[in-house]
């Protein structure tokens, strides 16, 4: 499960066996977890993140979207 980005205590990663799904990223921090589709961007599931944390995650993904997509394409081809 490659970690793609660590930022402000958040860990952004994907699972190696999920290449058949649309591009997405998992996010964990302090026991909370989420899965977000990258293209088009939308929340798939979210457990334990506050609305404030969700907005912060959205901003981080928007800022690093190109890199996240690049990493996804490099890993899953």
C-alpha cells in the first residue's frame, strides 16, 4: 500500500490491489479514514473526519491533484 503523500499528519495512500477501480486516494489520520475519487473529484466514504478536516483534505487534494494522478498512473499503468 504505497504512501503517496504525508502532510499535516494526514497520510494519503492507495492499495495495490485496487487498480481496477477509478483513480482514488485513501486518507488516514488519528483513527479517521476516508476514500475519495480523484477524477472526477468526490467523496466515496468518510469515517471520523470532522467537516473542518474534510475541507482541509479537499484543499490538500486540490493542491496536489496532478501529483496524485501521476502517482496513480505510474503505479497502476
